[in-house]
């Protein structure tokens, strides 16, 4: 197997070589899928999950991340998720989000698939973003099925029950339609790019493998190595997405950069 081009080497020009190779893949691709995770939104002030200060280090996050926790402790559940919503609503897209939205404008066949629940790709101008784990910017009532609100004090105005964020919690299945759209996009693309994701949470983690199995080239862009993917990647970029994505987009024809 050909060794992937990577920024992790002693050569001072390695970073530019890897960027140029990734840009060449972007320019040549007809159908692109960008699969993003928590690393994309970290620069916007959204905590990641597994870092030293990540969400899973917070005991409340573990305590209120199952759907049944709403019935067990409605007040604690609503307080925790209300705080998370406040963080998301105060956040703004960073240069990485804006670069991906711009890529989609330049290459309309691009599909943006994300594990993030912050809605920042849409806020940046992304279209038809496939939010695999839902969005904190939407709420719903599982008691009566209300999804349109309003939600005064996080309650359903229709039936009076406690509302909940429209996100996938532990013990719940992903939205089958959204997952199917992402799987089809992975099957049909000729370039798949992983950005800021450890790609270890299934079934979403199967998407890069699906793309590879159907002949797509792979770019990984992450702060930490991805041993299960990097060896199969055509290009490995190691760094911050808010720094590297704008540099990639600067090489795509039509970019304003």
C-alpha cells in the first residue's frame, strides 16, 4: 500500500506538500463528503467529548445522557441540557465551519455529514447538513410527538410534558433516514474527508470504510492520529481544522481567499 502523505514528518516542507496533495484531490473530485466531529467546533467554544476537559469528564453529562434520565430526574435533566443549549446558542461558526460551507457553494455536490449537535455548519451557510446525532437547536416532546414548539420553560405547550432536545442519546437509534442519506453519500462519493472526529462511534464510524470500499479516496484531518484510518488515507493532515480547512479552500477554484 502506498504510504499516505502526512504532515507528521521531519521535512520542513511536509505540511505544504500534504496540503497541496489534499487540494489536488479536492479539485479533481466530483462528489465530496465531509464527515465532521467535535474537533471542528472546539474553536467555537463547544467542548469535545474525550479530551482532558471533555464533556465525558463531567459527571452531569454522564448522568443525564440517557433518554430515561428525563423521567428519573426531570429537573436535573432539563437544567443540564438547558445549560448545553445556552453554550451552543452563544457560539458562532469558526473559520473551519465557514470553509466547509464555502466548499459546498463551490462544489454543490458536496455533502456535509456531522456528528455534532451544535448546528454551526448550518449557521455558517451549509445546506442540507446531515446531522447524525440531531441538533440542540431543536426540541421535541416524546409524550405527544410535538416537534414545532413553543417550549416555555422547556415544557410542551400542547400537552404540558417536559420537552427534550432533539438529539440522539445513549440507548437510542440514529434517525434512519438521515443515516441512510449519509450511507448513500459515502457510497457515491469519490472523495471522503474526515475532520475532527475519532470515528469510533458506530454506526457513523462505518461511513469512511463504506466510502473506501466503493473506491473513494480518503483525507483525514485531525489533531491526533487515527490508526484505523490514517494508513488507508491518501493524505493525512495533522492540525487544527480552523487553520487547515481555510488553507485547503484557498486552493479550490472560485474561492474568495
